[in-house]
């Protein structure tokens, strides 16, 4: 490395998305589960009434960018996201094997 403070060094961060043997995009990084809670209509109304709050602003931005879906809040970070019907279906499918194995035990 040079001692010249004006010299820059360019590096590339390894991507988290790559190609599998079929040429499809796949996630290369560790998949971390998250816990989401669905936001009720009453809770949403309370949040939106608090004009100027960070949560209210975040929800309004989400609503402007995507129309259909269910509002959910990540419990660990408090961040909001809109889940599509397909997202909910995938989550439901992922839970089914757990429910079957628990019922068998």
C-alpha cells in the first residue's frame, strides 16, 4: 500500500448473488430468518395519526411505492415492509413442514 494519502485503492466486495449450474440467480450469503408481525388496521391508524414520526414517514413511502400487500414490521429492527400475497404464501409454505413434524411428535 502506498504512503501517498491521495492515492486511492479500488476493491470489489464479493457479491451475495451468483449463478447456479442452471444459470439462475441464487443467494450466496447466509440466509438469516427474520420475525415479522403483521400490522393491524387499528395500529396503522394510530401510527399514521402521529404525523412527522419516523414510522409514519416510512409507511407513507412504502405505500407510495407499492400498492397491494400487507403491512408488516420486523420485530428486531422495527422497520416496516409490505408483503405481497406471494410473500405470505412462501412464508406459509415454509412453516408447513414445521407444523407437521410438531404434530407427529
